[in-house]
C-alpha cells in the first residue's frame, strides 16, 4: 500500500469530475497520480472537506462522520484496494468498541469521509501500477499564481455553496 493525499479535483475533457490522488513520501510511485472518476455530488463533498468550508446544511458525508463519532468509533484508514474494468473499490477501516471493522465503500465516499477526519488514505500498489498516470501528464499551476488561483477558486466555491439548492442535486 502507498499512502496518498488528495491533490485536487478536476474536470476531464468530457466534463466528468476526477479526483487526483498523489503519493505521499518516497516510493516507486512518487511521480504518479491516480485519477479516479467520481460524480458531481461526491466532488462537491470532497472539495468542501479539503477546502475546510462549512456548508449551510450538513452533507451526507458530514452525517457519516457524526454517526461514526456517535457510536464511539473512529476511522483508522481508507484504502483503494482494487480496480476492475475501470471501477475502483475501496474499504474504510473503523475502530469501534467491538474491535476493528472493515466496510466496503465507493472510493469517492471513503475519500470524502477521510478528508473530513484527516484519516490516512492508502492505495494498493497494483492499483497505482494499473491505473496511475505520470504526474507530468497532470497540469500543475505555477507557484506564483497558486495563491491567487486558490483564493479565486475558494470564492467561486463559496458563491456556489451560497446559491446551491437541494433540487440542484436531483437527477
């Protein structure tokens, strides 16, 4: 397993949301990024957590955090365990009063939960080998523009949260 962090959420050429996971620390995958395609709601939820924004009403992943805490549990770690036919699989490992429990999860939900609780995120080496891409294929921002771009993105995201209605998430 290789520990990763959320490097960002982006849109691909088809306007589909992609979460980018980048290895933390030295490894043979140090120059690899794992793109995982997710839904718009999950992308919003992960961005809320990563940016530290408090939405006007709790999102589903905020509820998950409250449930885990109410049951005296804690998220030990999240693992992206495999990829089959382009579908990623993940597990959430919980400390509970009854011992460790491992729960099957979609990677987007597991990562949204981990992002809220600062729980470590891990990816199986086989997943990185199969689905990872060289990090030079992912556009990086110039460091001198990063702060102003971050401020602009944060302002845009806050405007989105102020204007969003529950009906906006209905299919």
